[in-house]
C-alpha cells in the first residue's frame, strides 16, 4: 500500500469507523482525500492544502455565517471536503453554497475520532493490517464451535459482513448482501488452489475480498464485501481473511468428524433393523435418534452417482425432502441413502398418492444437484416393515436408474408392480429370447404378431379379436391356427400362453 | 447666496423611498409616519437649511428611539417630539433655534421634519448617522467624543426623563431599560449645541441625499434591469433572484440575529445577507462582499420598493443592491470601527464599495 495515495471519500463514508459520518451538503461526486487537517473553529486559519479533508472541531452552530465563509476559503485553496461538528442539517444557504462550490460538507458527532480514522488510514496502513489480523485471530479463537458463530465473530472484528460461499457462490453461512450472481461469476474465474486472499470486483466499484477455505476435499470461499475500495482496508482485510479461513477450516473439520460419526451410528442401526434383529439397546438408540419403529412405513431408496460424499451431502437431501413437505429418516447406506417415512395409522390410497407425488418432486430437485434415482416401496407395518419396504424401494430404484422417461423415479404401488414385471421382461436375457420365440411369425403374411397379441389380450376370444383388429372372425381363426402350427404350440396350454403373451408385449413395445 | 432645498408635499413619496434606502432594511416604517408629515405639512414647505444658513443658531437633534413595531401599535399623541425638545432646552437653559434629525435612515428621516413643524423652528439638513443604525452610542457625536447628554426622553404616556452626565454606552442601556418598562418607544432630544459645533461631528445634507435617492428611484419604473438600478442609484446589484431562506436565530446582543439568502437566477451565485435590525453583511458565494456602513437593500423585483427585513419572505423575487454608505464613516479607522461589522459582533473587516473598486 502506497501511503501517499489518497482515499476516495465514498469509500471512507462507508468505512466502519465513519459509521456516524453523514453527507450534509455538497455534490455527491467523489473526491480523493490526500491529507487531513484539524482546525479549531470556523474562524480559524485553514492551514490545509489542496485535496485535504478539513475537520473543524467547534462548528456545531449552523447559523454562523462564518461557516459559509469557511467553505469559500476552503474551496479557494482546493480543500477536498469539509467536516463539521454533529449530524444536524445545515442551513439552506450553506447547502446551496456547498452545492455551488461542489464541496462536500460532512457532519460527524466525533470530529477528532473521524479525523484520526482518516489519518490512520492515510499514514499507517501496516498498523491497520496488524490490528485487523490480530482481532480476527482473537475472534476466531474465542467464538463458539459452529461455523456460523465463527463467521459472526469475524464479521464483527472486520466491521464488514462476511460470508462462507461454495465455489458456485451459494451462501453456506454468514451474511452476504451483495449481488450473488456477480459473485458467482467472479469466483468462477478464481482458483481455490491458489493460496491466499484476493480482491474480486463485482459491479459499480463493489469489491469482494475472498480467500479459499478447504475442508474434506471440497473448497469454499470466505467472502467479505466492501462497498467501495479503500486500498488500506482491502489489503488489511485480505490478510485478516487468511487468518479467518484457518479458523473456519478447523471448525469445518470438527463438524465433519461429528458428521462421519453420526453417519456410522445410523448405518449400523439401520443394518440391525433391516436384518430384523432389533435388540432393546437398539430400540433405545432408535428412540434417541427419533426413529419411529412401530406404525406403517414407506421405504425410499435414493441412489446417487458414485463418488458422492454421502455424509457431507446428507443435509442437502434432508433439506430438499423437507422442502417437499416430507420429514423421513435419512441414512447413508451403500451407494446412496435409505430413507423411510413412518406414520401411526395405515395411510389411505390418497395419502400414499400424495406422498409419492411429493417424493417425485423431491427427486426432480435432487437429480439436478446429485444425479439421484429414487425408488419407493409399498407401505408395510411394524419394525420389519421398514426392511420390507426398503427392499422394494431398492429394487424400484435399480429400475428407476435406467428410466429417464419417468424422471428416474419409480413407486412400487399396484401399477408399479406390473411395470416392475414388464421392466423385468425387458432385460438383456429375456428380449432376445422373446424375439427368438416369435421369429417364425416374422415376415409371414397377415400381421400374425399383432393378431396373437390381440387374441391373448382378449382372453382368447375370436370375436373380440376380430372386433379389435377390424377383420373377419374366420380370418382370426385361420391366423391363430397358422400361428399354432408355425410356432408348434398349443394356445390352450397356460404356460405357453403366458410365455407368448410376455413375448408379444416385449416385441410390440420395443 | 446659498441655495436652499425645499421640501413640499409632492416630495414626500420620494423622501420615503430615500429614507427607506438609507434605512438598509431597518430604521422603522417611514411610510406610516410620512402620513403625519403630509398632514402637518399641508400646502406648506420645509426649507432644508445648510449649516451656513444657520451658522449663528443652536440646534437640537430630535427623533424617535425604541421599538419600531410598538410605535405602530402605540401611536404618538403628537406631543412627544416637541415635548422632548422643550424639555432638553429647559434643562440645558438654552433656547434652540433649529432642529435636525437623529438619523436619516428609516422613520427618523421623517420625524426630524415633523419636529421642525411641531416646534416651529427651522430644519437643519443634517443627522448623526447618515443612514439607519441601531444604537445610541453609534451617533456620530458619541463617536467623535461630543456628549449625548443632557438629553430628554418623552414617552407617549407623557412621562419625561432627562438624562445628564451619562456616557453614550450607558445612555443606550438606560434608555432601553426605561422604554422596555414604559411605552416601548419615546421621542429623544439631544443637547442643544451651537450649529458649528453640532455639525463638526455630524453628517450634513442627509435629508437632501434621501430626497435625491428617492427621486432617482422614481425613474426606475416597473421591473427594472440590474444595470439600470446600478446606474440610477449609483450602487451595485449583488443578486437578482429568489429568496431561498429567511432565518432568524438567537440574539447576538440586544437584537435578534438572522440571515436572508438569495440565489442569483443567472449566475446561481449564493448571496447571503446577515441581518440584525439592518442588513449588515453580504456574502457572495461565502466571500464577504459588502458590509456596514455601506447600505444593503433588498428591492422588490417588480416594484423596486425597498423591503424591510421583516417584510422579506422565502420565495420573494428580489434585487440585492449595495449602495455606498455615508462617506463620513469611512474617513478614518476610528469611525469605521464604531459602525463596521465588528461593532455588531461580526468578526470581519469592513468591506466597502469604494475601497474595493
């Protein structure tokens, strides 16, 4: 920091130490303050030079004509701004004069304090930096164990709102009252691999000082917003943020440790429940965790892409489900999450439907961030019901994964069961078999496969089949005879009929 | 043969404007008292005598002191001016042969003439201020070391007080205290002095100047241009624009302090005038431009009538005009100190039109 470079008045006005300084009159334009002078009263010799801030100790009397005279004298020698005592408004004449001279007139309840703040910033940038770093270090040590408590203490020490945001600019904690999109855009150009704080310009001179924070393989940014650049301050805040990021990393590591431990506990308890061997101690642990073992349960399986940090992202899953109005137990399990909803009464069909709709919408949101697929089991009662429903949900999830057309969501209700079966017929082993079975009918005159499908669908009724296909009953009869002879089957045998029915469905649907 | 100026009824309108201009925003309501003069004068005339005309005579300065606003509410009985002159002559044991004005600005530019008719003595065209000033210790006699006592104060209730062997500043206080406890105003007659002595420390030709100023002003007509005003009245227009602020704040001394601010409609210059009983100081863009004893007048933009301090309102369109004050006051530092800005507690040197140009 170059000590001789000036401070923009606009930046100084928004500085925490000038919090009670007001613009009373004069142009809104910004001026560069290069020095500060303190004089006794409005009648004193100025002793100031061009570009200086003239602070007038005894100047509370707004009626005193010498205030106008002072403005004239200050303007003549190129003073940048005049600061007078207290915040009460100036007379209209003084206002008009300050506007005319384009000379900002500021009011401060503490002239000497405000003057000294400018002096410090102008003359002692290193002292300010050391002071700020020390205060942030102390705040980091003394604040509570949570990230939010640490952020709050750091904000207070810096005198500026400070936030933790992820690499996409999403707020993770603290306060960020600037333009989120501008921040996200600016962060996208920065690498978290580079150690140390940096300044990123957002818009209209607003500046964010950012410093990477690393935790468990992921990165975030600690961010402090400065409405106007004040080089001394932004440099000092940059250094202070490095100290702050260390304090945050320590808290994030602690939080991670808790998270992992809880996840392990939940997973082991779920293991016992699924196996159906629930000891009294486990019942007790379930109670402690707020898990309802009795009543009716709907199992939900949420599968995620490999490599997702299950423990770390669990809260996001819980949040998304809560946003959909659902409050299930969520446990990290295998390559995803096992979750279930419990209720004391058997839910009605309508309730089941509503729950499924809510889960479908949750899946829709989760897919965008976690590439999830979701399966939902049927409602089962009792502690063992949890395992049953989860097992259905797991099968459903596996199918849902390969079915983007259903939003990678599958609910095992009655319709779902049929889909489950049909889906099974579409496996790699059955499909070639189905095609092979019907191969003799291909390339034969008279649409034999569709005729066979319609015949089986209409419970082997020649009349119904004829009506469906819009052909004569005798034509149907002769086609069926040809089919039986071509395939060498007897359609009155239930096993043959079932195999051919499934084969027809598969063949027609593919 | 000395040329004697004459005042007749048809001159009264011009005289009123003239004494208002010399009043510099203060000095009281001359227009109201001018009716008394008009009635007393009738078809007659008043000669405005020079000191040479009355070189052998003894002259008494006479006029009204005290609260101007009360003067309008508690009307004179008609006895006051003559009563004061008679009282001081009786006390001094000297017979006056002429009267003169206490001050030429404002109301007292008229009262001396009325007194001349009331007591039936010739009028000496001279006064002790040459304009309006608020305090008795600012009479030129006091400034030049002539005594202001014995003097007689006749208040409208008929009480007469004679002060003797009192210094000017004490006299000022004594008169104020007495008036505040009685009718609020009174007629004051200063000691009868031989004309040569009297005029050795007085401003001569004051009423003639008022008359000239008033006659010149009558040529202006409606909505005069700034340069016409400067040419005709012989001064400088500081602003031609709108009053943006009229404020009265606190008491600097005995009188209420205030300020009036005008923005020039062309240059946008901010012209602030500090006031007490009179307009005292004009700042243009914060720079002291004109001060007492020069005259500062606010003229109504349309009629060009001088506006007294208490007549000016925010939003009025006005001309701010500076006219040269009586040169007598600028003749030496001693006199200037008695009536300059610092004598009103305004901490700046006197800034006069002549000295600056």
